[in-house]
């Protein structure tokens, strides 16, 4: 949001147009009809963005997540809610893992086996098969083990990926 506002200020100065015209032009440049739509989209995305940057997120295979059937994973101090937008925030992390991970057979990393396009396609498919959850509650879990134990109480299989404050903490199986 701040970058869009900065871009609007730049356009205002550069073109000598009123502020309201500049922000509307910026909204159209990012495929919205008007600035109000940008504001509404930003507000809707805020819980997701906050969880990705400062909170707790995990992802699990969609088949394993079926046990939850789209309902939150309730805990005494909070809950995990499904959030399909989180994949947007962690796509690059999953890509780096696929790119750098060593092959079990020959030990060479993924980028030595596959082209950039093939790796991106693989990651896109891997993300499609993941269900992302974010934590809502007062007391954030502080370790991957704690998160895995919380999820184990509700799901037979644990998370494949766990992030705390945007940092990958653990990985329990390949994408």
C-alpha cells in the first residue's frame, strides 16, 4: 500500500495533477477500477500479510488437510484458520527449496536437473496441492515442535512446512 501511495505522489509531482487523480491512475495501473477497491483489497489481505510477516503459518498436503474439512483447528489459546492467499507469500521460499534441494539419487540440486521454467511449473503444482493455515490467537506458538504437536491433536499427518515470522522453521517432507 505504501509503495502505491509513493507512486501516486511521484505521478502527482511528475505530471502536475491533483492527488486524487494520481491515486486513481495508480489504482488503474494495478488493475483496479478505482482507489477504493485498492483500499478494500488491502484491508482484506491484511490478516494474511500480517501472519506471513509476523505470525505463524503452516502448510500441509491437501489430502491430509481434508480431515479438517475447511474448519479451523481450534486450540485452547487460539486457532489455525485456512488461508488460501498465503501461498502467494511463500511461493518464492518453496521455489528456493526446490531449486537448491539435493536429489536423493545423485546429490545434485534441482537447478542442475531442471530449467527455470520446469522448476517454476513444479512449484506451481506443489503449491496447488498445499493447504495453508495461519494462527489466530493471543499467544503465538514459538517452535515448530509446538506447532506440530498442536496440529497432531486434530490431523493425523503434520505440516509439511512451518514458518514463524516469515522464516521457514521446519520441513517435514518434500513438496
